[in-house]
């Protein structure tokens, strides 16, 4: 276990380093990218731009700029070029909104996928199975902003059941919080349910043939117990792996489309604005933030693997 | 993933049975069962790094078919083609896709002979059937269902129906170019890394892991916004080749990784050893010995990558990092239309419907192709 933690920490550090260098490098090689000019404003004189360049160190060599930026990030003093806001505190204040969006959405799709996938495997070839097949293939063909737009139009504009956009924090009013977030939750969840349940279904159907399932049946365990304790438990692993990665990237800001469409003040919305302004610090922090969650959930999923399946040892 | 259409139709077994569990599980598919158990993704243990521990695709083995009188002496691709021909759902959606392509290719004809207006011609002060194209407050006219402004106008008074067709062309061209980039370079990278291993693999594999560990939308938007400003070399910032190029590069690992795995397996086979001891050049071994055995994997990826590329283009354009003005694509049209979602939803929903229909038909056709090539395959891709 100790070795596992050490190795994962090292690989996390390596990935964070690579990510930061690449993101920083992308902007460095773009010919038209001129941050000094962007900060100084549209009508700035060359002198002002020169002063800004000097103050922010944009005329220093690449590695110096990189080191300076990293130092600012890890001391929490980094500011964005656009509004001079502290990026770290901006991420901190926006993260609860992203958590409010992503965690319930992820729970909805994971639980629904486990139920629907099991139903569909147990009744393979019947109507429920075929309906799920259709849902899965439609789900991978619709972009999330289009589903969000359709839901908004039907349920917020036409029927006015739900508010059109916006966000209320959980601490100020839990009921309003859920009321405002239901449409965004389902926009994210609906598209993944079909796909996840199809993967689970095919794993379940492969697992039924395994020796340990036959043994469990031969021991005289009830049908339900065999399914829950042996078949389902072992079939969950592949979708948990997928889930870990998807969830991690959503936490890091991959929900930026949903947050923009529904006007939710989360980290994704901040990243989307920053990307539009070519504002490097928030993009850089966002990418590292995502990479951090990817590594963290990769490790967590491996721990869950080991708990679910005693044959798996935690290494590297 | 196993989606779409009835599977496991076998020659000489009478009626097709769809997806019955008996055939998938306790069934008599003895011919490929031994290899199946060892390669099954359900048994994939966590790889080093965790990030890579996704279910690996299982495509690429020669299609298994029970020996029967009707199958003797028929090549695997002909068998696959026969299976595909029996799959009516896949054929129907294949036809839908071809129809969409034809309609979008004919966009100039519609623009010139029916609507009499170009895709980028602004007409803010014009009138159609006695109504002005833009209201005094600048709100564009909704669908007229006549030759002019069939689906209404956009906020610059451009004809949306014309832009819808041209936008479709743009989306399809970007998807097509990106797919070609993915197939060519993904195969090349996979072959090199898998065959030479060692130093080549040590360079290529981390590169692929790096791209793979970014969510495609975030990476695409960052690079897309940056390049849209200045362009690359001689290519202008608003060229449609920029999003095509970016999407292509982003998805190279999604093909390169499975091909690499496939090549790692194939290079240990006896026929490759035989070629090696004959003194065959590595390039010749890769191209004429290994590549033909990986072809079915590549074929399965073509429609999947096309659908995924078109979707990613829509995401990038929606966020303003894909197709740039004055060009249109389905993504930019949806993005423009969402402003008017409460008054004229068709502005966003019509290009949306075209986009979904296109991607859906490619996906269903691709599913049929995959089932035909390898009925037990499972491939995963995500946007």
C-alpha cells in the first residue's frame, strides 16, 4: 500500500509537470499571442505595452516565464490577465457550484446505468433491452448542449416548469438549489446512462459463463444472491474505470458546455471565459486541476478494484 | 459497446434470433471462446498509471464463423459484407447518411437556383413576402417555408436554409479530413510503437498518453481559440482546415493505442517470425504482414471516428473555437440559434436535428459494420 501511494504520487507529479509544460508551450508557440497587449488594452501605446511586458515578465525566456508562473501558482498568488482576479481563490469560490452540478448528475447516471444495465442483461432480447439499445446509440449521438437546449425549450420556456437558467447555492436554499439544477443534471446524465448500461450489460452477459458463477450456483445460493454478490460485483469494474475518468474530467471543468448553457458559475464557466480571452493562467490552472483529478480518481478506482476483486494487488 | 442492431445471425441456422442471451452466453460459440476469455475487457486489471485502464477494444481478430457448407472458401471480408447486407437497420441509416451527404453537396445548387442568395450574403434591410428580414429591433424573421428564407434568417439577414446546407458541408468536410488524419497517423503511430517497441515506443506512447489524458473538448477549445487568432503558417485563422487538423490530432491516440496493442500481439505470431528470418525489411513486414491483419480494427474505427469528429467540431464551434465567421457549421448555427431559443426554437433545433441525424446514422451504420466484421467486438469511444 505504501509503495502504491508513493508510485502514484510520483506519476501524478510527472503528469502535472507534463500538462503544465504543454499548456504553457501551446500559447508560447502561437505567433499572434501577445498577452502584454491584451492586458494593456486596445488603445495602449507601445510604451505601456512594454511596461506591462516587463512587469509580467513576458519578455523573459520561456523557461523563466514558466518557472515564475509555477511559483505563483503554488504560492496561490497567480492572477488572470483579463480582470487581475486571483485564479486560485476564483477556483475555490467556484468549485462548490461545479460539485453541485457534477456529483448529483454522476450519481443519477451511475445508479440508473446499474439498474438499467442489470434489467437489460436479465431480459436480454426483450423490449426493455432493445429500448435501452436505442437510448444508448442516441445518447452517443447528441451533443450535451443540444439536449440541454431542447430541455430548456420544452420544460423552461414552453411549460415553464423549471427556471430557465441560473444557480442558487445549496447553503442558501436547498430546495431552490435542486430546482435550478435539475435540468443541468439530467442534461449531463441522460446522455451517459445509455452508454454505461450497455457496457455493463455486455459485461454481465460475459460474466454469467464464469466458473465461479457456476460454483456459486452449485453451492445452492439463491438466484438473487448469485447475481448480486458474484455476477454484478465482478461486472462493475469496467464501468467504474470509465466512471472514474469521466467524473474526474467533469470535476476539472469538462462540464464547461453545460455550465455555459445554464449559466452556472462553476470552474468550467470560468475556464470557458478564459479560453475565449486566451487568458493563460486560468487555462493552465484548469488543466492542472483536471490532471490532478484524473490521477486521483485513477488511483481511487484501483483501490476499489482491489476491494471488489481479491485477486487484484495494488501495484504501480 | 454493443449497440444498435440485431446480432449473431448465423449462416444456415434459419431465422435470425436477435440478441438472445443463450447465444451470447451459454451459446455454442466455441470457435473463438478460448481467446475470448483471456482478452475480455471484464478481466482487464488496472494498468500502471490508472488512466489507461479503460476497456481495450477487442476488434481485429478475423471474424469467426461456424464452418458450414455455404461458408467454405469465402473470404472474411466477403462474409462480413454478407452479414452487413442482411442488417436492414444499418443499411437504412447508411442510406440516410448518403442522402444527407448528397443534399449538402448540392448546397450551391440550392443557393443559386432556389434561394438566389449566397451563404455569406448579408441582407439586413431586405424584405421577403412583404415582411422585413430583420425587425426594427434586429430580430430575424422565422421560417417562411418559401424559396426565400425557407428556415428564416440569422441576425445579419443571411438565409438560414442556405447556411444550413453549407454548414453541413463544412461539418462533413471537417469530419472527413479529421478522420483521414486519424486513420493515417493513428495507424502509423500504432505500427511504429508496436513493432519497434523500445525507444520508439518510449517516445510515442507518453505522447499519446498526454493527449489522451486531456478531455478532448478542453484541449480542442484551447488549441482552437489560439490558432483561430493567428492561423498556422500560410493557413488563415478562419480556415476550416484548422479545426479539422486539431480534431484529427486529438483523436490520433484513440486509434493509435488499440492499433499498438494489436501490433504487439501480432508481431509475436509465427508468420511474422517467418518473415523476419527471411530477412524481410521491417517496413515490408509492417505493411504487408501486420497491417492486413489489423485492417478490420481500422475499418471499425472509420465510422466511429467520423461520428466523433463531427460531434467534437460541433462542440468546438458551439464554444467559438471551431469554425470561424463568416463560415457556418452546424455547431455555429446551433450556437447562434440558442439566443432565440424562447421565441424561435427552430433556429437552434433544425441544425441540431441535422447534426444528430447525421451522427446517429453514421453510428448505426458503423455498429452494423462492426457487428458484421466481428460479432463479439466491443469498442468504446467518448467525446
